[in-house]
C-alpha cells in the first residue's frame, strides 16, 4: 500500500512553515502564558525553555493588560529601579524602601531647610506667646463657696492671647509652607539625580508658598469643622485630604478634590501609609511630653506666664522635635503620592522632577 505524501511546507498555512516554528511561549508553571488560563494536570514546560518572569498584579484602567492577569514584570513603561516611585505590586516593602532611600539621599539638605522653616519659627512662637498668657485667679476657695471673681482685665488679656496665637500661628503656617515646598523639591530632584541646594530649594519654596499656605488654611478649617462635628469627620478630612500638598505642587489645580479622589481610589493602601507616617511623627513629637509633665508637677503656677526654665525648656524641646516630625511627614507623603501616581500609569522620578519645576 502506498504511503500518503508528506505535508507541503513550502507555503504558509496549516501545513506550511507556520505550522513548523517553535512551540508557543509557556508560563514557568508549564502552561501557555495566556491571561487567566489554568494548567493541565501534570503539564510540564518544554525542556530548556527560557521565559521572561511574570507577575500578577492589578493595573490601572487603560493598561494593555487586563486587571489581575499574568503579565511581564516589570510592566511596560515602569522602572523597578526607580528610587522614588513604588511600582504596582511591590506593596509596603517597596514603599518602606523608597522612604528610607529618600531619607538617606536628602537628609543633609532637608535638615537645614526644616530647621529654618519649622524649628526656628516654632521656638519664636512659643517664646513670644508665653508672656501673653492670662493668669487665672489663684486664690483658693472653701468647699461650697462661689469661685473667686476674675481679675480685672482678665477677659481682655485672654482676647489678646488668642489673637496673638491666631496671628502668629498663621505666620508660622506660611513659613512652614515654604519648608514643605522646598523639601518636596529637594526629595524629588535628588531622586531624579539632579543637583540642588538649600538656597535654591528655599527660593522655590517662597514662590510656591502663597498657594500652598492658602490651601493649608482651607484644609485646617475643614478639619476644625469636622472635629466639632463629633470628631470622626475631622479624622476623615485629615486622612482623605492629606495628599493635597504634593497634588498642588506637582499638578496644580484644585488639590483637595484630587487628593480625596486618590484616597478613595486605593483606600486601604493610602490610609495605611498615612497612619504609619502619622504614628512615626507622633512618636517623635512625644519626646517633649516629659517636660510638660514635670512642669505641671514641679513648676510654680505663678510662673506660667513667665519665661522660666520650664517654659524655655519646653520651647526648645518642641523646636528640636519639629525637625524629625516634619521630615517623616514630608518624605512619607511624597513617596505615597508617587506610588498613587504609579497606579494610574507609568511615572518616574525624572518625570515628577519635571512637573515640580
């Protein structure tokens, strides 16, 4: 009996060269690397097959790979070695790595910037308001008797004290806005490998401070209203709008709405990172708590409105801890913002440096 002729491989088609080439690419587990496809029992990869790594992570809308599918790692357009941007799928460890890297690179410039814009103004504010504190009546009263009358001019002195606190607090907020803008620029430009200096950063901070300060006042007012309304709304405002500073510096526009949109887009991730930043900054600020306790226990109540040793010690301590607390907040919020931008599409430190100017 004659054998059937061999298949013709001289032309494309089901029996031409297209049917001969190499086997289809396989997933390292042994099954074809098609999105969502499951392996067959016992299926093994082809011997000696070299395959690119794959990584299953959710990607932003518009990405060429559907969310949750196995795709090449790193995703197209992303740089896994970027020193500032945490890639989708790297999680908390990637975020910690970028934060620590930013601190190592930038602390030498950030410390003088924050000392001039946070520590020094805090020290001056506290020392300036202590002599204005109105002394309450100190005469003891017997049980059951009415409290002693207020000293003459007490309410006027109280009004002067609060007016000075509000005015000096607003001035402090403006100077701190200079520091926030200057520090953000230092972190981003050094991550992108660009040169900068303390003077250059402060000059940039002065240019951007008016807008940042104005939005900070709105942010603070919203928090105040929220805390008055049963406290929890204030906590929500504080967390949901916390990225408004980086949003304003990198994107401009109305930063509060954009910050809220970022917060709700990845609620658990953003809230967790903001909580970690707030906890670390609070621990740094608690260094001065023993001074307050000691002043209550040992200081003379009559010296509450005088620049005695306790008040000066507290002012100096509060000024010193203002630097590490601001350092933690600044780096944590900038790295968190960069991570959220990465979940919306490819972004790098160089691009962010170009956006901030």
